[in-house]
C-alpha cells in the first residue's frame, strides 16, 4: 500500500507539471479543446496499479539481517537504553496517518460545502423549463449563469437575467452552461476533486487544479463559438463580462470568474480552428498521453528509478529493527554497564541568626454605606398622532405639535405599470426567425413583443439543403432556431407571469407595512391583492 501511494503521488505530480508546461503551446496551435484533454493524463496515471518490480532481488536491508554473524555483532553492541530514540519512532506510519486524515477532512469539507451551496441556490428559486433532464431555474442568489449537479443537473440563471442580457447573449450563455452538462464537465470536476484530495498537501496540485478549471472554461467557450460562428465573438464577450463574478463553489461550472477573464477574452480574438488542425490536435494529444504513461510504466528507466525510491520506503520496518537490536544473543553474555560515580553532596546554606517576627496587619477600613438610590422617574411617553385623514391616493397624519406626514398609496395604474405586457404571435419582422422587441406605451407600461417567423425558419431549412459543404452546420442552426422559438415563447410567457407576480407581491408588501392606513381599508386592499396574486400564480403554474 505504501508503495502504491508513493508511486501515484510522484508520477501524477510529474505529469501535472508536464501538462502545465504544454497547455499554452497546445492551446495556441491545436485549440483549446486539445489543451483541455491533456488533463486526462494525470487522471489515467492515478488509476494505474502499482509498478511491478523484481521481487527475487534481495534488498539491502534483508542482506544485512540474514548474515550469520549477526549474533556476534549484537553481542559486541552496547545494551540498548529503555529510553526511545529517533529510530524507534514510526515516522512513516505517523506521516501516512496524517496524510489520510487530511484526505478525509478535504472530502468532508467539500461535501458539506456542496450541500450548503445547493441549498442556498435552490432557496427561493423559480423553475422555468426542463430540457433533456436539465432543469433551468432562476435564483435570486445567483450573480451569473452557472451549471451544477451530476445526478440532478441544473442551469441557474440570475433573477435579472432578462434585463441584463439581450436575446443573443441569453442564448449563448445558456448554450455555454448546457455544454458543460453535455460534455460531462461536472463529473470531471468531481473526479478532479478526488485527485486533489490525495494531493491536498501538494502545492503543484493546487496550481494544476486552477489551470485545469481555466482550460475547461476556455474549451467550452470554443465549443459555443463553433456553434454560433466566430463573427458572434463580440456578443459572447459581452455576455462573459456581464457575468463576471468572484469566488464560487468548486463543484459548479460558472460562466466566468474574474481570475480567468483575461485569458478567455484573449481566446475569443483567435481564429477558428480548421478541421485539419483539429485532427492533428487529437493525434498529438493521444501521443502525449501515451508518452506520459510510457514514461511511468513498468520497464522504463523512470519507472526503475521510482521503484528504487519506493523500495526504500517499503523496506523501512521500524518495529523489526527494534526487535532485532533489543533481542540478546544466546551464546554471548552481555556485561552490565559500570555504575556512575555518585556526585558530591552540596553544602547546606547557613541559617540566619534570627528571623524577625512579622508585623501584624492593620485591620481594613470598612467601606462607606452606599447612598440611597434616587427615585426613578418614568420616561415621558411619545405624543400620539391627533388626526388621521384619508384622501384619494394618500393618508395624511397630523401630530399634536402641528407636524404632518403624508403616506402615498400606489394606484391601480401604477401597479399595472409594474407588470409588462407580453405579446407572442406568429409573424415576420425582417430576416430574423424569432424577433423580440421591448417598448414602453403611453401609460409607461413595458410591452414585450415576440414574433415567430415560420417562413424564415422554412427558408433557413431550404438554405441548409442547398448549402453543400456547410449543410450540417446550417441544418443544426435551423433546428436550433425552431427549438429556440418554442422555448422563447414558453420562456417569455413564464417570465411575464413571474414579473406580474413579483409586482403584485411588492405592492402587497408596501400596503401591509403602511400602519397609518385605516385597518378596514388596508385589509380590503390586501384581500384584493391576495386574490390577484393567486390568479397570477395559477397562470404561472
């Protein structure tokens, strides 16, 4: 077991360092996807069994123990002291125990952190739709789009997602998070955390883990741009900047983090990787992985050097050495050591001639009696309001000192302006398959108009058939446009219902906090709003 641990830690650390040296040149010449696949090398090596070694060859320790002259050597050696020395302390066993304790602590901390993160994100969330087992929700606790969950996959959007991002940016952000689920990045992150657990005390592993996460996001960016085209890199860069955030949970995939922002934006300006270069990249990655495994495989020179190190670790048997040294020889008498000479007794100090008697302590002075407490005067109660006058759209409170305070009540028109009007129809505006426009009417109410152009969708399908070399790509875009049209309509209706429900809840909370409003009027207004909220919630569900 000790041999396998030592070989795995040494080999995977060496391969991590090699990948960190190769990742930038590979990404520059072969693409971000090839650089991301290089990180499979340490993982595959960690799953390999222990390297075989020549068991028949005697080790240096065994050749010393099997000598026929061992009893004579032990007889000539002095008697071992009963005080434990450095050679009797099991340093190796203590070190392995501390290492295992650190691994367990790391995994427990990660599991607790993931449970808290999942509970925090799902609290107060609103489901939007579900596609291929992936649930898309909005959460007030999310600062930007993110993906998490292996058994129950989620895509989380911030509460203001529809306001901060335009239609194209929304599609590209959702495509980025969906790509993480399709590529299995969430499962890869969990496996990477397991590998990091056995390297919890290795600084190279922590640096490699951050580089691996950066390459993962860059490879996902390259996949999204391959779907939308390099000409949409500017819009995708805007989406990345809007979603920039700070530290996030390790088990989730976020659209962007500030630490990787510069490298990802630089990648957007690079040219699209050709099919020939992609083929060369896959071949080069396969060669690098095979070479890295061959360097640490059995029979190679590096494996033999590593086997020598692990042999020394495996041959350390402190308990056996202690028994051999402390066991007396049968044919040799061990003389006891000479008794040490007793030291000279110290001279006792001279006693003083006389010791003066201690002076008696003076009696303490009694403390003065506390002064009687003054009579407590109760505080003056606040002056209550004198009159409450109801006026159209407001409540006026007049206090005894003549000061007045006015509390405004929102009107039905103002409450209606908080809820946008969503109009989804079939129609064509320009060459867009799905068009989305936001305007403000004369009453100050937002109007969201969505038009689905079936003829543009059919035209895109016909163009896809005539495309020739780009037939597959255009067909995929046409299918995505049709699917996106259906999703956009459902999303627009649901987001309108959510916005209406939030506006009614905000109006109800404002009226409920208005304590100066007469109780009968407030209860009547709250009942009306509760009825409207129930109807809006039924439409949303």
